[in-house]
C-alpha cells in the first residue's frame, strides 16, 4: 500500500486461499507489471506477527510506521507497511513472481525496532515463524535482520502520509488475485462511495464486505470480506480481513487479507475502470 508504482488491492476473494502457493508453483503468477505494483504499494517491515489493539489508553503511534520498500540479502524485492499500531504487512518477489507474504507485529522506539511474525512461502506452501530486529530513521530508512537469516534495507514512501479516501477509491476494478488452492483468477470488484465491497458470483462463489480509511488518517484502508458459495476457497461464510492501498495517480488497488486464524488469505491487484 504504498509506492509510486502501486496496486494495493483488497479483494482476491473469489477463490483465494492463503497468500497462495499452488497457483504460482504452476506458473499462474501475477504479471510482472502487477507484481511491481504490489511491491510498490504495500509494505513496510519484514517478518511480522499479530496485531495490537486500541483502547482508551492506546500507546502512541509506532515510531517506524510507514510504507517501506527495498532489497533483501536474498535478492528479492520487499515492500512492507508498518501501521500505527505496529501491525505489519508485506510481500516479497523476484522478477515477475511473488514469492511470499509477510505478516506480524513491530515495536519501535528510539531508532531501534524488533518484532516477530510469519513468512508465507508461496512456492513451498509453508509458513515459517521468526523474529527480527534492526534500526530505523523516521520517514527515511529502515534496516532489519531476521532470525530466518535475511537482511532487509528499505526507504520510506511519503504516500503513506496522504489520507485514504473512499471518494477516490470508489468505482469498479478489474484485476487478478492469487491463493494457494486455485490458479490466478480475474474477479471484478466494485467499491461504493460508502465503502461497500461487492464481488459478483463467479464459479459458484461471490463476496461482499467493507473498506474504510484507518482512523490513523494515513493512506491505508481496513478491509473485511465475507465469501458466499460452496466453491469459495475460504469456505461458504468464510471471512478475511486485512488492508488495502489505492494509488490515485495510477488508479491501482492492492489488497492483502487473512482469515482469523492467520493461516489463509488472498492477494488482489486491480486497476480502476474509467468513470
């Protein structure tokens, strides 16, 4: 959710399981262009864990919050989004192929950060838990070393500081989604000015949900989608929640979401149709 080349989309629900695997393994991966969008939009950290809550005595905003993108020592491109509550989402890729996704929780103070979370390896169909630590310069640079053996250095993307707008994202989108249990799909998605998400029936599965700007006032939407139909990868009545990012300049949307157990989800990248 986050960079000049963007595409942070939300709704790869039609037939999408966790941050994919089988689909990519069969070469049914997202196009190079969409991949670049995904990596440019979403990210902000590396290997992360569960999210934090609010409350009347909520802690101050995470000092390392923002959109971050850069290279890992493994040679992959990483895009991460660290939210104000420390919740972290990201993806990593090589060339035109998305290799995996990241989700977790980051804490940061005084120029140092640490956290723990999960890495979803699409090709291997595996989930690895890990921790990480590093340093950051607010709205500038980030450097992280993970317990899984990789090092990531990233730069800040100022688009994070532009408020998310339902008026701007409202419209119809065409794009692609990926999951573990099915090949890449091309669902159409519509978002109303009130934030209602609609995915029409296709192959026995439809979906509906909501998108709303996060209370932080940053360029990130909260997204929740519920599936309907016996052929849905997340099951009839299954729900996935996550975040989305919309690039007003390129009209591209990127969405990442997981089920409540954080074991399944979807990635969606779409382009808004002309009005």
